C-alpha cells in the first residue's frame, strides 16, 4: 500500500459562484473522469459502495508488516521468507469468508493475489514463489475464494503488486540499486516485464476479475511498466474490467488510502481503502481496533461524498479471521440491511454547507437521505432546499416526521430553512437515517442570500 492522493476544487467551485444551481450541476461531477473512462462499465462500482479488502499472505505467520518489514529492515529477507514454512491455511474456509462478506453488505471483495514479496496465492505457472509450491498449504487458495464470491453474486477483485522484490530480474528494493538500473539494462528489465505480464495474464484468464487493484506503480514510470499495454491486455480479455488508479494514470478510479478525504478526490469514482486496526495484514500486537461506530461513521462520510469504502481484514496464516474483524463486519452488515435504501445505488449528496452530516440522493434525484451522525435529538436543519417536501420518513421504521420552513419570503428566490424535529423515538445503535421525499428533482440554492 502507498499513501497519498489528490484533491480537487475546480469541478465544484463553479457550483457555488452561481446563486442557483440544480441537481444537473451536482451530478455533472460525473464528467470529471480520466480520458477513456467508461461510464457504463463503472455503474456497478458506483452502486456498490462497500468492498472488503483481504490482505493474506506469508506475513501472517509471524504477524509482521506485509513485504515492508524486510524492505524497512525490521526483519532480514532470509528470515522473512522462512515464513513460507509456516503458512498452512489449515482453517481456511473460503465459503465462510464469502458468507461473512455477504453479511457485511459488501458488493465486492479484493484479495491480495500477490504482494510486493512476490508470493502468489494461486498456482502460477511462472517459476517463482507461490503458496501451492512453497508452503505446507500445498494448494491454490485464490481459486476457491473467487468461486465462492461468484456463487454469492459478489464482484471479484484481484490485488496485484507490480513490484516484485523477490524476483531476480526486478531491479531491487525501493531506492536500492544493488542489483541493476532498469534504464541501463533494458534487456533484463524486459525479462521481468514479460514475467509480470504473464502473471497478470494468468489472473485475467483464470479468474476473470471484475476489478484489478494494482499497487506499487510508484517505482517506475508508465512507459517502463508499459501501463497502456497492461490495460489493453486486461481489457482485451474483459472489456468491462475496472482498474484502480495505481497504474500510472491508466486506471478508472482514485484510491485514497487510510485517510478520509476532506474534499472529494478528483474524478467521479473513488474508493477509500482503510484498515480495521492500524495494519493491513494480521498482526496480533495491533489492538487499535476501530469500533463498528467508527467504521459506520467513516462509511457514511465516504458514501455521502460520492465514494466507496474498501474495508480491510487480515486473516491469520491458518485462514481464520480475528473475532474483532468478524464483529465489525457483522455489525456493519446489520446497519446496512436497515438503511440500504440510502446507501446502495445512490449518489453523493448535498454539497457542504447545506447539512451538517453525510447525505445521499436517490438516482432519480427525488429523495434526499440524511445520515444523523451523533444520534441527535432536538432538531436538524437543511439549508438551500428549493423543493417542496412530500414527506419525511425514518428508514427502518413506519414513522414519518413533520418539518417547518423558517424564513421564507414570498417574493424572494431564496428558500427558507427546513427544520426537522427529531423525537427520542428516532433511535439507532449507531446512526439513524431519514429519507426526504421531494416534489420533483432536487433543486438547491447556493447563493449568498438577499434578494
């Protein structure tokens, strides 16, 4: 994994310099795509909202950083690779994994088929490290998981590291030129590139993933990786395949990591990848667990800003999943089941300043959903809503709520303030959600008040 992402302001700034802007202007953010992005094929991704990331590899044996532990010299490379002898997958149950992912409400899952350490989870035909060939597990652990996802209607995502710090024809560790300089030995670099593309071809042909999640692109340029060639290789097999942004500008969506964006990342589609504790893979000493409430707050914020959450879990070397991770996924699933109308198949909601909390719109823009962070009682306020309101529903119940319009002047285009009284009966273990059914498509005022 790598930190860092770009923010954007220009696409939304034009909305706020006009005294009146409509839902057409808001959804116009969909046009902010990289060249060649296919709106039709991205629809399922935009609707999915939640994915589960799975970091599983030999690093779970000692419970240390995935690949980075030997790169950062926390452990010697020889000691790192000794973990191959301890990876058993003895309790691995891919059907149970898929059932848990389904219960969480996630619509897709991404498995680390090969991290920077070069150990493939499938039986690669290339002569290199793999779980079937080099560990006591002695079996392909990727294929049954992807099959289990297919059987449950969950989209398949394959993480693949472009970096391979174990392969003899890779130039070496980051900032380590002890092997060779790729620009000075193109023939050797081509050997690695051919190997890399061969493994990517195997993934494409064997698993036909809906999504390919690349990592490690920062070590070389798009030209050196042959990023356009890799993209074409994948799309020639499956034109509907989606590729993340870590292919040197040849991906379809942005991937901010660990830190929740304050402003929406550039482009329409984006995904926040985040751990349940502080580490990607299994580390027993890491007890900094995010609570279900934390994850739900983060998830609602991402969805309200038009993005997805890719929430990571790290199974043990035997394939069992820590209880805390199971608890979070089950609690998240129960909340998603109750409020799914406001989450899945929606679009990002109100621009900042209209409501103090996350919000989403229905795709037809006739329903506004308000996520009541902090379980408020009393009243909440929506500013700049020009539409009349049909009704306000409390999702997950049969309850409706009254509202008041305050400060509306008949001769002014400026709408009044919408106040909604939240009685004590509107409760939830984590975060209740309201649905505001509107007359017509949402129409927002974004000016400075006055006449």
